[in-house]
C-alpha cells in the first residue's frame, strides 16, 4: 500500500471535493505541503501519495506508471473517493496521464504541471541510462547534485536556501534503488499524446515561466492540443513551481477546482 500525506476527511460520493497530488522525481509527497495546507483549509479532501519505496510506501524493484496507476486506484477506493481532481507535476504528470488512460471515470479534472506528454527520444533514454549508472555508484548524493540545479530559478538558490534544503532532504532520504526504479518507470512510460483528443474532463496546465526542463513552450503545446484546456504560467517559477511560488500555484489550483465544482 502507498503511504500518503493528507488533509480533510474523505466522504463517499464527494466527487468534486477530493484532490490527488502526484509528486515529482525524485522528491516525495512532502513537496506538496503548501498545497495540502491550503486545500485542506478550503475544505477539500487532499491525498498526496508517495511513490513506491518512498516515506513508507511499499518498495518495488521494478514498476511502471501503469502499476502505479492501479495502486492509486486502490488507494482512492480504500478512502471511499469516487472521483478526484488529479494534479501531477513532472513525473506526477506522466502518472496522471496514465491514470486517465486507465481510469477516466475516476477523474473530475486534470491539472498537468511542469510536465510533458511525449515519450523519450533515443538520446533522452541514453541520458537516463547514464543517470541510473551514476546513481548506482554515487547514491542519493549524486541525484541531489544532478537534479537540484534544475529545479528553481536562479535567484532562489541565493535567496531561499531553506527551500533548496527541503528539496535536497527529500532526495537524500531515498536509497539508490528507489531512485533508479523511479527513473526506469519514467523511461518506460507511454507516449500520452494520443490521449489528447480523448480527454473530455476539465484540464488546467500550470508551468513555471522559467522552467528549464519542461519549458513554457512545452506547456503551451500541451494546452493547445487538449480541447478546452486552460494554461497558467507562473512568474518567477522554475520546474518545481508549486514549491517556489506556492501562493500563485494554490490560487490557480483553487480557481480551477471551483470552476469544476460549478459545472
């Protein structure tokens, strides 16, 4: 079973009042603390699960986004949540696409954050293989060295040491085996582009305006190809936009959910 952070109390049938938050690689559900607090205060049921092997979730040596989607469905069922807004950032976005493919009836809306839909090109796969080898040798410290510089805007690294430390601590708590298993799941993910024409629920695309990994152009492309979707670019935010600009992120999320509730 998956461990998770939460706020609110799940009520069976409370379809548009539940939010499922899917975290980035190789972080944990703790990255969502600003959203859990804000959404909980607004009266929502919020569930932020940890991927396999993280913070008490069962470890799996080999897993896929499909495996994780099935596990998420079991988690929602155990909490008597029939439908939820699914919010996925980066790796969480890949998982959100797969959850939609398998369980569209369990989704009230989708929020796709700092992510992409396409599968890996051959050069990207080669880079991920090299990353896996480096982590097998250097462990979480090597993951911190490689990932942290890509997360935030330039000014954050000098002005918000506490935020950078939070991200480092999340990665540092993980074993090399857990980090590499998640990377392999990312490598094996399906190309989600074919889903675009089939997505009929409300969709919000959120992206850091200064994201270097999944650029604003990537977000614009996703939004343009999903009928009726909305796009919000967050100023002064990089890849982990929810942590870097929590107030703007929370407002975009709350505005979206309120619209969903009214439809």
